[in-house]
C-alpha cells in the first residue's frame, strides 16, 4: 500500500523553491558582507561553509526525480526518499524544509526539520557499541541513545541496514558532563540559541572531536558536550553546520548573549570603570587556564571549568574575565575577576574556520599572560578590541596595530580628537595608567614663557617620593606619536626606576623604527642597536622618532647619579653599546647622527656625563655643523678635557645656536677660546657661562652686534657671566648693548661675583633705566668700592623691577641704612632679594627703626627675601633687631611673599611682634621663617597666631627646626637634670636616662601635633574662594621653592594671561 500523500498543489511547490532562493541569497550576501577587522580574518570560514554545501546540493539534486522532491516536501518518507535522506544526513547538505508548514516555519525552521543527522562513534571501552545518533535541527542539537530513537522522533530518518553498511565507518562517542537536558528516551537536547561556542577539541584523544558549550538554565552554569570523530572531514562538516545553524537561530530569536542578572551584577562591580561608556559583555569559554606564557606545557587541573560560567566584559580602558562558579542553583556567587588593560594587549591570534582565539596581554617588565578562549561572539570581541585600541591610542599609526591584529589592506584611521584632549594624550594616558594599574601622575601644559609652545610638563609626584617604572612608561608611551606638543619637559623627574632596566627577552611589541607619517625611519644597524638597548633608551628613541613635532626636550636632573649598566646584570645576551655613561644621551645622539628627528634643542642639566657621552656629542656636532639650536649641560660634572672637547663641537654650531648653557661644571675654559666662538654667534639669545670662564684677555669677551659694515645687534634675552672677573672692555660691550633698542628683549642679566665696583653698578643701572622689566643680579660684588651712587639711583626710582643684592659686604652701617631709606621710597622694584646682606655688626636700634619704616612705607614690593646666609658668621645676622622691626609689616597690604630665614629670631625669646604680624597682616600670602632656632614653645605661639590669618596659603616647615628644638631641650636638661618638669606631661622616674627619653619623645610628638595644625590651617585658607583670586608671576612662584603649593595657583604674565594650565589626569 502506498502511504505517500498526494502531491501538494502548485502553490505549495513554489514556496520551498522561493525559500531556497532566499536562503542562497542570504548566504551570498553573508559572503560579500564587509565586516570589521575580526570579520576580515574570519570571512573565509563563512565562504567555506556555503560553497561545499552548494556543490554537494547541486550534485545530488541533478539526478533526483520530481516524485522524490515531492516526498521531501510532505515529510512522509518512502524507501527511495529514505535513501536520499540518509545520504543527506551523512553529507553536509541541509535537508529541504517541509512545504506543509507555514511560511514563518519555513524561514525560522521547526522542531521536525532535520538539517543534518548521523550516527556517532561508540566508545572503545564499551564492548557493545552504543550507536548514539546526532540530529541537528533549526532549533536544537539533539543526541539520541540510538538511531531507532532518532527515527521515532524524526520519521524522515529511515532505518536501512543496507544503507548503513554502505556508509563509511563513522565512529562516535559522547562524553556528557550533565544529564539534566536528557529526555526520557535518552535524548540530549541543546537549544541552539543557548550555545556559547562550538570548536575543535584540543585534547589528547586519538580521534577528531568537537566541544559544544552552552548556557544551561537548569544548572545556572555552562555545560559542554564532547563529540569525537575518526575522520577530520566529518568533524569539519558537523562543526560548520552547527555554527551556521546556531547563527541563523540566534538572529531569529534576538536573544541577549548575557543573562540580565549577570549583566547587572557586573555593572555594579565595575561601575567606576564603565561610568564613561557602556559595558559590553560576551560569554566565552576558556580553553585553558589563564597562565603566564613561560612554558607551553602546564598541568591543567581536572574539572576546573565544572559548574562555572565565563564572561568577558569590556569597560572603557580594561577588559575583565569573570568566572561564576556555583555549587547550587540558589547560591549567590561573587565572580572571580581577572582584569587586563586594553593597552597591554600584545597579540590577537584568531584561528580560521573556528571560533577559537587567543589574547596575549603583557605588562612592561613582566611575562606575558595568554587567554585561550572560544566564543560564537569572537568576531564582536576582536572587533571591540580593535576599535578600543584605535580609540585609546588615536595618535598611533596603523602599522603599530598590524603587529597586534591581523589586518589585510588599509583600515580606516579614526580622526584625532580636538580640544582638551591634546591630540589624544589625555585619553591615551588615562588608558595606560589604568591598564598598568598604577597611580595617576601630575602633569601640566605650558603655553607662555616657553621656547616651543605648547609644552608638556611632567610634574613631581605629591604622594610619593618618585614615580614608579610603570608610571613613567605610561607617560612616555602616551606621548608616543603625539604631534600636538612641540616640546617636552621632564625637569627634576627621577628616572632611576627605569635606569638600567632591560625588557627584551619577554617583549612582544616591536621596537619603534618608523615615524608616525613614515617619513623617518631607522636603518637595519640602527634598529639592531635600539633593539638590544635598555627600556629607557628605547622609549626616548620612540618618543623623538615617532613624533615629528618635538623641537625641544628638557631632561634636566633625571639621572642625578651616574649609572653604569654591567652586561652581566642586564640579563640580556651580549652587551649594549650604551652600557657606560648617561643613559639618556646615546639615543639622542643616534637620532641626531642619522638625521631622523626634528628635535634640535636639548637640556642635560644635572646629569653626570661620562667620557663616551662627551666624545659622541662632540663628534656629532663636528660632523653635522649648523643644526643645533639649544644645548644645556650645566652641572654635568665635566672636567677640563671634556669641556675643551665639547667646545670644539660647539664651535661648528656658532651660526645657528640660540641658547647655550655650560655653567657650574668643576672646570673652566679659557676666555680667549670662548671669545673665538662668540664673535660669530649672531643668533644667541640665552648665554650662561657662570663658573665656566677662566683667565684674562684683551678686548671684550663678545660684541653683541655684528662685525660687518652694517651692524646687526644680537637679541639677547638672558646673559650670565657669574664667577668671572669681567674686564672693562666686556663691561663696555654690555652697557653699549643695553643702550640699543634691540636690548628691549633682555629679561635677565646676572653678574654675580664678577668683581663689579660701585661705579660699574652705577653705569649699568643708569643704562637700564626706571622700572625696566629685567631681572638684574649684582650679588657678591664689592659695591661699596669706588662709589655708592647706585643707592641714590635706587632712591630716585631708576632701578629695574627685579633686583638681587645678595651677600653684599657692607663695611659701613651708614651705607646699609642709606639703602634701607632708598628702598622705603622706591616705586619700581617689585622683586627684591637681599640674602645675607646686612650691616657689618648686629643691627643697631637705628637700623631696626629704618627697617621697620621700610616694611611700613614700601607699597611696591611683592616679593622680599631678607634671609640670613647660613654660612655667615652670627654677627652678620639681623637677629633681635629684625624681630622687633617686623612690626612694620602689620599694616603692609601689598607684600605677598616674605622670606626671613637664618636670622636666629628664636634667640630673642620674645616672638610677640612676629605673632602679631601673622595675626594682623592682610596682604601676605606666603611666609617663610624656617631655620630661626625656635623652641617648641615659640613654635606653638607662632602656630596659634597663624590660626587667625585667613590669607596665608604657604608656610613651609622643616624637620631641621624640630631637630633643633629637641636638641635644645636635651641640652637644657643635661645642664640641669633636676629642674621642674611641670610643663611636660611625663611621669617621674628614678632614671635620668628614662626621664630624658620621655622628655625628648614628648617634645617630638608635641612638635608633630603643631605641624598638623599648620597643615589644617593652610588647607582651610586654600579652600577659601577669595584666596583663589591670588595672581603671581612665574618667576615669583619659582623663586619661592615650595612644592606643596596648591594646584589652582597658576602663574600669570604681566598682562594677566595664564601662563600654565595644570591638567591633572582624572583617574
């Protein structure tokens, strides 16, 4: 009896054909779709999915009759159709959907449609094979305990022994971790929309296997099914069909990949990190535990993924791998989180035709960490990683990403951010700081009073003595390829944490050898040198080669101690050619020699330079004349030979050099040799030869104008000849230059300890004129010799705005008193320093009265330093006279900064007048009275008076004052051990030593408590909005030397414009 149903009408026959066309179009569109970077890598797998199926489909359909096709449509199999279906089950050809269902069922599939089916391999340990059977439908992947059970559920799968005998030997095995999804007939049901990943088994079994992981709702965890095949083609066919069908199913259901409760919990745990953006979460399957990639073979604990679920979450700067492990469904589990900085991603390995991928993260100076994962969202994850890398490092060129991601062709570059992001620097720095898991750094951007604005400035840390290696690397790498800044300043930043560090054995990132635009690059030998060098050398090369906008770098005082890196301690094969000398010099010389940097201005101040450094520098300057714009090597411990060798190179740069500083080195150069170079240095603007000139000479040291027929005066801005006895010809050259209109750009003239007499000083002051914006230093000169008319010039308001008269040896008190009278009436000087200057003996009553009148009458000064000199004899201190004279400051409302150190004010015992000044003065914002030998009682009185002042925001303290107070009490106790201890809250003791120990401890703690009160007072005043209106010039703030000044105190120029913008990173 023929059980086949009658043929369906023509409409029903047309419907599946249309569906097949639509399905083919979708596959074709999928192949042609333009995806992100991850889809570029994986697109070949989709192409492999459709092409074999289409070819197999065309081959099988060619010989099929119309009757056979009708039997497929009505899903009532006969013997002939069973044979075709059985062959289709073994092949990868999807079974045609039934035509009896609705159009919606044809599109989305139904539970009775079989896409692929086939027997599974029995386990070899079982004598009687369990012929389990696997069926793939549009809704689920189902495993049956036998083929007959599968046929009972899906009749279109017929049982034909002859057909089975004709089949190839397909082995099957099923390793089941959870039986909760098994039905009564041994069915194992996996909903396709719950599948997390299906990938090749990486175990040691001799067969070819597949692991299928899904989110088991009953367990509230991931479960997996392991399928083994004897032939790789069978495994590949099943894997492609499972992945393709799962993708179709998830698109139709639109189910979220992450459960809502997991997403909510992760958002709460990572709320601080995802506040700036949306938190993206994807389920993943770790193929191996997260380990440091030191050895390929690592023992994996059995069952380490049992009862667990895994998710990868992406915040703005980090990605987090979260593991939930449950022992019961009702148990609330706090996930185990492993965090990685997105900028630490060193390599992305994507396996073609599979959902597996590897992520390698690495912190600098550490071993890499490898994540071996699998997920059906692998494209979204790799695309997210690429987009994050592009967003967090917008200034980095595409070639840096080619080494991390697999990129074919050109990928679009994201536009550089504008505005307050400084060419992407703020975003990149925040990403590196958070990715390296280190504290934030202090930095600023300067626009005024810098040679090449804008200038990036790394400031000293506030809560730690120096920056760590990771903090420094975060800053240096955030500055890579940045073309916004024109100059960089690391002045005073200790690079010791990076000095001598090598990171070549574990480093996956390539050495920077190409600039951002590709216009500059290293040769192979140069690349090899950099490749084998220390981390600091590599970072400097990357900084100056990568960016094409940097003109000036300030590396002053970054390596105060000479560093020598023995090759035996570097843990690197071979020795670096930069093992000796200062570590920051050779990378700059390499780039200068190869013409691969635009930086032609450098400062090495305070870094001891070795013989290789000076020899290399001199060689580069000689071989490449007329390129250097500025060089500063002050306090670099250069001996006479080093200076002479360096000067030979500087002589070749005389036509282009604009700024030169070789001051304060142990040895000096002959004046005649210096003069030969300076005669042709027409472009000089900054010249500092303090302590560098020796010997006498005929004629002037230099002529600040051209020797040609048409004089072209220099445009000097700073000149320092301190420490050399200036001859008359040189002094005449200076005064002639001051008379020229071109000297209006002169800002600083320093002639300290130059043997100037009073007559010479008078000549200079007369030519400078009244109120000129010049910082003039006439310190340590015998100004009483010859004439004191310069005092009358000050009285007549013919002095510049800023004047240094430090360490003037007055031989007559009358001359000092004349100076006080002149200063009281002066209306031009705003900055005055008289450190160590005073009467020949202790201040008399008349001197004290004049000093008090000076404090009271002068309404022009903003900065005043009357400190004593610590190395001077005590009879040179103003002492008691100064303590009484300070009463004149009570009504002074114009003075902002007052420093009075090293005057032994504490010896007066009565500090009442000083306390009254602190309590009553309404103008002072900064007061410094350190090193005045105060007792603990006097210090307490001063703190009590300071509490009444609401304007002072700076009151520097010193541990030396506390040590003096403790030592003073110790001396007094030893002189009279039996004196009354009523003023000290200590217990009586029979032992003198224990009484002394208790006394000193009490004084120390008492001083500390008063110090805490001072800090509280300063914080109170700094938080007052009225005090934030304070405006001080940059030179005034720099001269104050207080690192604890508030960040809102921004230097201003004379026009009132801000000269520095402090940009603390918001981390």
